[in-house]
C-alpha cells in the first residue's frame, strides 16, 4: 500500500509539474543572430500617374536592374538573369522573389553583421485607362532597431523622399523624357 501511495504521489507531482510547465512558456533565448526580438513593421506606399499605357511604362522601367537608371545608382545583376526569380542585383544584394506581367517584388537578404529588417519592395505599373497608368511602389520593413520614434520618423521621411524622387524619375523616363543629373552624394548626405 505504501509503495502504491508513493507511486501515485510521484505521478501526481510529475503531472503537476507538466501542467505548470505547459502554462509557463520558457523564456525566449537571447538573439545571437540577425533576428529582431520585437519588430515594428512599417510600410511606405507611393504612387504616381503616368500618361502612358501600363505595358509601355513597364517596358521602359520594369526590368529588375532598371533601378540603376531611375534611382541613379549603379546596378548589375550579380547572380541569375534579370527578370527571373532568384536574380540578385548589386543594389543591397536584393533578390527577385515575385513577379507578374506588370510588377515585381524583391527582398534584401539576411546579413550576419546587422539586424534583419525584413525589407521588401514591390514595383508595379497599374493600368488606369487605355492611355494612362499608375506606378505603385511600396516598401515594407522593420524599423525597430532604430533608437526611438523620432529616429523612425526621420528614417521614414528620408526613404519617402528618396523613393518619391525615384517615382518622378520613372514617370519622366516612361513619358519619354530625360533625367536631370543625380543629386550630389557626399559626406552626411544620402
């Protein structure tokens, strides 16, 4: 009888410990890699109307490395083929991960030397009428690694200004114009 009571007491203790363990999740391990513990995702949706059909717009600005022209920065395809899934461009090591006839989506890869911000961008030429379209550019990322709300707001304003200029450049190119020289980039400027 004593053995049976000890055994049932041990079983009760084990079951009780199991219930307590199930109710109290283990502490999350400290991040040792690029993962961010508490991300704060944000997006920047931008668009501009273009006086050209969407197919013509896309033909002019929609190749994966056309970013070099309309953002006025160097771009080469470092792996794969421009326009194919998995193509990598030299701009931040961005990888083509999705596409349609009039759009593509890309991401920036994980790097061990910095927190991963899950950066993604989608560029699209969207038909409005038979002769007009809209370029839609949306970027999405985690800005939690910035110091505070003021730093996040400043970063978002900077990115918005950069990509608003890029949209204007795409419109100019798609409508047959030429671009002004790129802005001067120097110490302290982006």
